[in-house]
C-alpha cells in the first residue's frame, strides 16, 4: 500500500525483489480493499497501477480497510464462529469442559471428517479473546466460566467517533468501533485530510504503549539514503504531526548517546518493546536535582554552581562527578537573548526580588570560537575536514555574541588560547 500510494505509481517491472506473481497477488489484494479507488495509466514502460483518492471529498478513510482484513486458517475461523454462536449473549456462560462437549456434540458431529479441537486450543483462543476484552472469565468456586462481554451503548457518541477516526493517530480504533453501529454521518468534511497516517497505526500503537509504560524500544529505521534499515534503541517521548502535510515525526531519546533525535514515523517498522522500564531524561534530571540539593545543603553552599552527574542505566544509579562554583561557559547565549542571569541573581541577592521585565529574543546565535578551532584541528589531524566546514568555522557574520570574545576585553580570548595551547603541548590532547 505504501509503494502504491505513498511512494508512487510503480509497474510490475519496478518490483525487482519480488516475482511478477507476487506483484499480481498484492495488486489483487489491494483491489479487494480499495477497488473504488484503484486506477491505472499506460506508459511506454508498461501499465502502472496506483491508488487515486481525493482526500477532500471522502468522509471515511478507505485505507482502514487494510487493517480490517485478516487471514485465517479454516480451523481458526471455524472455531471463532462456533464459540460466539454458543456464547451468543452475555447471560450465557460455559466452562471449558462444557464448551468442548457442545462443540463436539452439536457442531462437529454432523461432518463426515470433522475438525478436532483439543482443550489446549480452545483455552488459548479464549485467553486471546479475554485479553481483547470481548470474552470475560469469571470464577465461581473452583470453576472458571466464560461469557461474552457486556455491550456498551455508544449511539450517542457516533459523531465523536467519526471525528476521532479521521483526525487522531490510530483513528482506526474509532473506525472499528463504528463498524458495530448501523448509523452513519456526513457531518464532517476535512479540508486537510491526511489519510496516509493510517498505514502507521500499528507502529504508533506500540510507541504509545512504550511512552505510557516508560519503556525503551528497538526500531528499524529505513531511509532513502540507505538500502538496508538500521536498528536503533530509543526511548519514545512524543509524536508531532505537521499541520502542513500531515507527516508524523517521533521525538526520541537515545540512551547510548545521551541525546535527542527525531524520526519520520513512516520510515519506522518492527517496533520491539523492552521488558523493563527505562528512566527518561526528565526522571533522571529530577533525581540529579534532588541529589544536588542534598549535597549543597550538607556543605551549606549558597550561590552559583554547576554539578556534574552521570547516570548508569544498567544499575539505575546516579554518580556524582564534580562541582564548579561558577556560571556555565555558554552564558553568552541567554545574556545576548535578553535574559541576563548574573544581573537577575545579583538583584535577588541584594534586594530579594527582581521586578524588571524579561523579554527573551528568539533565534539568538552565539559562537564559541575556541571550540570551533579545536574541532577544526581534530578534523585536520584525522583528515576528515572539507572546505564547507572550513567556511562554517571561519564565518563570523550574523552572530549576536561570542562565548570567548568581548570587544571591551580582547585579551581574554588570547589568554584562553594560550592556556589551551599549553595543555595541548603538555597532555597531547585537544581538549584538556
């Protein structure tokens, strides 16, 4: 479906990895779901079959039909209908033994070569339905009885479900619920109807589960720049949806690199949840803050300082590294943006309050000159530098401030370079 609709109009000859028969089988499968929306065009290269949908005119996402198609074995589908024929009403309940006796005596005995269902098969099927919430298991003494779950009247929620199913991630859930209702509504028309997100509902459902349970996942990430997908271990944090094109992006934390990144959801597949919980960044920061307060209270410290910790995910422990009783080296950025932190703290310390308005300027750009030089030297020594990067490093235009250069104190940067150069000579390291 992605190849036909999202990635565009492919002919049989474009599918080199699969046989022509596989192409025809998949095309017929799509036609059974989306026959009203299938089109084709003849080109010199052959017949291109594609899905053509005007998302502005449709009321319901036709791609949901793919989620509602499921293959069954003949034994599985037969057992399905027999169980729900027996348990036709929530008031009807049966034990495993009673179900087996009724299946054999009432349903299968009339066949010359009847199917055979053992207790284990029926029990597994009932467990599957209990987990799905459509069968309820109830204990009465030592016996377990099974019955159909009570139905819920949702007739007053039709319009809510219709709207949810077309705009929300995993809206196919609402479409499944509406299938049980006979009513329909044309109350909603969407100018921007991003229907292709339906294809990613399975991936999103797993990611939402991981977010709720604070678990890491392993994903396969496919990019058009690579032929093979790359496996990544991430902690999913939030899903963002573009209001311009409907494209879904996942914000995630990478524990291995202690950094954040984003992924296009339509490039993700094979989401595997880890068994144990993982501390996300916000949790780690809370722990670090509490530990910092304990340490500073113990030594009765008052003033500006920065404490450095490291988190050990394997043992779920925080390790204290050091304390620096000074402002951070990146102070130039908030000051240039209009948030003069030293001045604010001075006023709080001397007057006990700060009443001046703070108007932070967005888009502030600052530059750490020495840091760029260190990076450049490292690139040159490893023979990985290029002219484009050289141009970026020596670009000094459109910056609001510098971390290590001040017009009224030009000797500061000279002293900094001299200090780092001595450390380089002594230690043989670029960053002492």
